[in-house]
C-alpha cells in the first residue's frame, strides 16, 4: 500500500511539474510573439539612427547584400577586417547618394572595434562612428575624440597613420600610446572604402 501511495504522489508531482513547464512555455511564447514586433522596430530605428549619424544628407537607408570577390576578401582578412551590413543611402526621390558600411576590425587592443561609415558616390567619407570599442581607458578609448574627427569629409582612396603629424588628408595622427587602436580603426575604415569602391565599379550588390 505504501508503495502504491508513493507512486501516486510521484505521478501527481510529475503531472504538476509538467503543467508548470507547459504553462511557462506557453507564456514565454506569448510574450515573445507580443514583443518581437516592437523589438524589431526598435532595432531598425537604432540602425537608421546610426546610418543617419554618418550620412546626414540621406532621407532613408536600405540594406543591400554585398559579396566581396576573392582578392578583396583576402585583403580584408589580411588586415583583420570583416564587413557587416551595407546600406544604400537614398534621397527623398529614392536616388542613391552613397553608402553606409559596417566594418569591424578584429585586431583592436581590447577586442573587436565596430565602425559605421558614410561614403558618397563621389568617394567622400562623410563621417564615421564607433559602435563598439573596448580599448584601454585613457589611451585607446580616446579614439572617439582624437581619431573620429580626422576621418570626416575626406576624399581619399585609403588612409595611413603616422606618429609624426599628418601631412595630407590621407594621413591620420595616431593616438599617443595607442598605436594598435589607431591601426585597427584605420584598417576598418579602409575596408569600408574598398567596399564602396567595388560597388561603384559594379561590384556584387543586391537589394
């Protein structure tokens, strides 16, 4: 009798646990369905804001697919750069003004450095913004105030960095004591420039 009673208790407890698990799953599923729309909208809004920050003259931004050829892929890899999302920057009449490129350097001192950059069809780098950076406080973390302004409104094929003072638009003054950070950001920006150059030459891009 005792064994039979114990079995009933175990089955009852198992049934209760099953119901709790089932109800929890249903509630989580309901909450997910309820919130996924607003979350997606917020994500889209943040991306649009990030694009607008580096390409103020555009009315809207549309994501496109970009596939680098073997040569460009090898060049990007050699410099520790990965290209993320690419957007067309469009005017109110839907004409393409240029592009916004997400470029990531995997060789920052503290990890990945993610850069958003806006580039016109004429090859002018409007601006860049740092979406993710975890460098040394007081050194690499000065990138936002020291490096970012140096890239604004420049029309060059690529950038180099120097420790002795820039002599041209294509030279960036390195952050003192943070050469690794300077190099990583410069490479990320150059990677984005290469992508737009390919697009303007008729590279692979699809909406």
